[in-house]
C-alpha cells in the first residue's frame, strides 16, 4: 500500500455504510502462518479496496480449528 497511512483506515463507527469488522486468526496447529501485523495490513488493504474502514477487530489467537482429539 503505497502512500496510504494504514492507521487512517481504523476509525470508529459512524454509520457511513462502509464500516467493517476486521478478522485475524492464528492457529497453533499450523506451522506456516501469517503474523498478526501482516494479517492487519492485508485486512486494511482489502478494506481500502472497497472504500471502507475498520471499526474493530475480531481476533482468534492460538485456537486450533481442528476437532478435538480423544
């Protein structure tokens, strides 16, 4: 993202119709993963692409998506 301040894409809700929730997830079961900062950048780039901004984050850290083992 050249020339865009990522922090400007994180703003409070104000009912503009382009308020988005960013989602980041890390799984301890996966060896290769994207860092939280990389995921943040990817989400902000996607939000900018649709003219939106992020009003909050749903983070799921260190929770495996695999079913529990017995």
